[in-house]
């Protein structure tokens, strides 16, 4: 039996290794268009590789997938985060769970993961060919496949795990698959506003961010001010859930931020208490609520509170304006920026055309699909990798 995997990434390697282990006499081959395999594994997590996430229940895990929630529930019952950790640890890679649930190799070096995959593939007998750009895929009458990639290959089963690849999507369309238009799914917001000008690097531990006029687009998490606007988990989660709508409006919309992620009525009461307790203290030089001092000063300016004004002298309008800045401030988004090197897209093969008990195409028998070639994407935190490991594993068990 000949099995070819197109794509030398996480899903492709997982499928190839499992298939070669199950069928030691078969020819299992990876075709990678680049000069090297596992490039995304190497650069992920700032070079540390966020392998997966410490989320143990499938019904909770699927909540981190804006696209793929229903499709992945069954597969996660077969192979999920704990299985991924067990797989790597049995092969000598020590892993650690950080406070936020993200899982990394103890080495804090993505090469630990890449070398483990390469060694496992070598031991299993997987052949790896790089710089093989696939130009044509043909389903032959006898049920096998012909692949042209500079030279011609034939296989009995074909696995496509080529990531977000417009060229491969076009080939899949030729085979009869519907491709959902890919759009960016993980990005930061470009915001030009005097309140955050030259404050890059400042952050708050937790904020509630919502898109004004879109009641379903509301998230919570740490927020980071950047040179271009805003980032951090709170913003990235919002970008993922709102990816398609934000693309449709050309990334021009307004957001509202509660910088304290607390009930505004409670904050209003606390401000009144502070006004009494800190009556003679200057407002702008005495920040509270975990707001960075320079950001606090900008909120004071926006609320018409002078640099030497003391709490006792604040009038009702100033107090209301200050509460507005803390809990209801509005910001105009005009554009986006890619989140580091970890570009993720929403789009790909229509999920209705895939049998997720096997990750096999319903359109083309013998064709298997995993990873970002599918219309599946997740929030940041190791979830996209987990979808890839799961898809690759199940394909390895199913062919």
C-alpha cells in the first residue's frame, strides 16, 4: 500500500507516523513544498511551541473553536489534550502546564517537539521529500490517486494536511470540494487614539471588550497596548470569534472596553469612597484598580481632570466622565495587524463535506483532510495545534 501525505506540518506528521507504525510494510511519504518541514511548529509560541492546552473535557475544549465546535466534539473523545501530552512524554519530551493552561516543552524550545516528530517519523520509516510543490491531483478510475509535484507519484490513500494553502484549496475545488473563503482569524486591532499614544507595552490583567452593535461579539481577558493599537488574549479572542464579520466591514468598527471587567455600579460606588478617603490626594498621580499610571493619567485627561486636581474637588460631571473612561470607553478600530508569526485563517474545506469519524472526504473516497486545510480554527493557547494532532491521529487510525 502506498500512502502520501501532502504537507509537512503537525497534522501531516502525526498522520504519517501513525500510519507507518500501523503498516510497517506500506510506503508512507510526506511531500512538503518548502525547504524544511515543521516550520510552524518551530516558530510557534515565540519559538517555545505551545503544544496543546490543559483542557481535559471535550465538551469544554470545543468551546475554544469558533469554527469546528460541532465537528470536533466526537474526535476529541477519541484523542484530545491529555492524549497529546501522553504521546510526546512517552517519546521523551517532558512537558509543563503554565498558569494559564498552555502546555510547553520543559526545554522552552520548539526544537524538542520538532526533533521528536522527526525521530519518530524516521524510526517508523516515513519518507520525507521537501521542495515538492503539488501542481495536480487526479483521482484515477481504479480508486487510486496520481499526484504531480515535479515528478509523478501514485498512492492508494491521500492525506492533505497542507495548512492554509490557496494552491491546494484550488486543487480540492477541482476534485469537487467547496472551499469557504479564507479570512484572517487571529489579529490585533489598529487603533489611533490620543489616550493610548506612545503607551505601547502597557497592559491590564483583565478587561471586557465588546463590538458596539454586535451583541454576540464580547470577550474577556488580558489586554495589551501596542504601537499599532491593542492586542492581548482579550483582543485576540474577539478577532477570532468575529473574523468573518470584521472582514466584511473591512476591519472598521467600534469597540467598548471595561478596563476593570467589573460591575460599573460597583466601580461607581468605589470611586465615591475614594473621593472621600483620598480627598486631598491628586487624582492623576494616584492610580488604582490595577490601571497603569500613564494610562490612568490619560483617562484623567479625557475626563477633564487636571494634573493637579484633587479628589475632593471633582464635580459630578468629572466623576461620571471618569467612570465612562474606566468602564464604557469607546475606541475606533481601523484595520488589523497579524499576530506575530502565528497567522491563522478562518476558511477552508466545507466541514459538511468531511466525515469526522475518519476525517475522510465525503466527496472523494480515500482522501483524508486535517489541520488548517479545513474550515476549522481556534483561539490562541495551543488549540489550533490540538485540532491538528487530533485530525492526524484519527487519520492514522482510519486509513
